[in-house]
C-alpha cells in the first residue's frame, strides 16, 4: 500500500472494507443453496465415498461445470464440514475475499504520486457489491464466489508483476499459472483470465520467457483436459452439451442481458466509468492504463459470449463475472482536490454513489421480468399485461 499519512491510509482501508461489507451483509441476508448447487454437493459426496467423480455410481458423466469448486467442497467435507453448509458459507467468504484482493491491486499500480493527497473512494467495487444478483450468487452453492476469489487474486498477482519494471521471474510464472486456473473455475472464465496473460508477458525479458509464460498459463487447463478425455471420454463437460454452449442465440441473449441491464440501470455506472477514464487520462501510468483497459475489455468479451449463447435461466447470474471484471477496471478511485480533473472525477463518483444507493435499496427484479425470461426460453407467449 502506498506510503500515506495515517488519515489517508485509513481512507484506503475504509475504501477496501466498504464494498466487502456490503457484499457480506447482502449475501448473508439472501444465503441459500440452489438446485444446481446440490449437484456439486452430490458429486462431492460420491467422491468422498470413493465412487469417483460421478453423479450416479458407475456413470462417468461430467455433471459439474467447475472442477475447482468441487475440489473446495470435497476438501471441506474431508475436514468434517457439512457439505450443504460449506456450499454457501465458503462461497460467501471467497466472494468477499475476491473484492478485497481486487481492491489491493489498485494501490500497487497507481503509485504515490497519484494518491499522496487523495481520498480513496470504492468506485467500481461498490458498483458490483450493490447489485442484488451479486448478493444472490455470493452463496447459492455455485462457483460464483470462487470465481470472484479467482478474479480478485489474479488481478492482484498481475498488479504485483506490473509495479516494477523488472519483476522477479518467479512472480511472473506464479501469475501465469494462477491465470491458467480460470478454465478450472469455469470453462468460460478463460475469456476473463487469458487476456490478462499479455501483461506479465509485457514485463518478461525476451521471446523465450514470453513463450514459457504463455505455456505456463495453458498448462492447468491442458492437464485437466487430458484427464477429462481419459476419464469421461468427452471433449467438453456434459453441461456444455446439455445447454448447447456452442449454439448462437443472440435474440435470447439480448433479452437476458436487458432483463438485468434495464432493471438495474447499468448504463448509469457505465457512464460513471467513462467519466472516470476521461478524468484520469494523462495522470495514470502506462501500466495502470494497460491493466484497466485489459480488465474492461475482458469483461466485455465475457459479456458478449454470454449474450451469444443465450444467457441462462437464472436472472443475472451469468452476467456477474463480466460485470465484476469491467467494474474492477476502477476498483478504487483517488479523489484529489488539487487535481485539474477533480470536477470530472467528483462528478463520476457522485453519479455512482447515487446509483449504488438506489440500486441497493430500490431496484429489484419483478415476477414479470423473471417470467419474460422463462417464457422466451420455453417458447410460450409472454404473460398478458394487467
């Protein structure tokens, strides 16, 4: 963390704690384990019982989507935790840890010259933490919590690589290997992690080291793919076949996207992000700009994929990883009263703070919104108004 006076250091700590606290309270108030979450619980039970990585004994079908989350649940069960309790509690703790890790990346990149006289405001992270779907899927027994922990720690690892001109090779390889775990959290997380690999490669020395870093990133996914083909005799998880993950459904995808974007007025924080980018132009270092741009683009790439495949039957769930990556482009904002761009920065922060309060307290999905998604998926006519 940058070298601040005690009061400024307290501002950084408070800015880190506020989004994490909002997500923790929201997740606790809506803790649950969904039907799909119990699929993970059952497979973990079978694995602990010695029946293998199966849903039913003797049927080698990959019923899970997240090997990483299954490994966490299995370890928790081996340590004596009830699996249904572990499914929501560990997910919530992982989600909160992910927000904190993402926030810790910002001071390493912005440097003392940008934050010596500045107050830290939880800009992007607070946007994510105030979304009601983020509260729902901070638990639910699914891999969303683990996904936040992965994305946050990946951002921190990459930031550690960028904070110096010549980072230690072990730091570069550690970041590359960590980013390579994305497909094990969920296959589509590769769209969020792989774009970040070029940042450690940027700091590498020579083409040989860059090639080795790229290979290290591909190694975890490649090893699990070999296991998948040998154990399940399939190239992709069964869930990808069942949900037609390779079929384009743009009409349904846009409906799914606007079902959340419209309900939660997501254009408002997006506008705030644009104003912030304008205010920081010329003040942030090249490393900070490259890091923020890569995060934003990776988030948009994942959102585009979700729209292409038609979204999901769960309101907002599949949009959350991409939104987190996009908002993480500005996890903490340094509001400097002496800066020429203070009005643009202050305006962006005012817009976001007002939106966060409105979103957290007032904006909610209705029964009609949820029926619109389910009826379109099943081919039924929408419910008549009135």
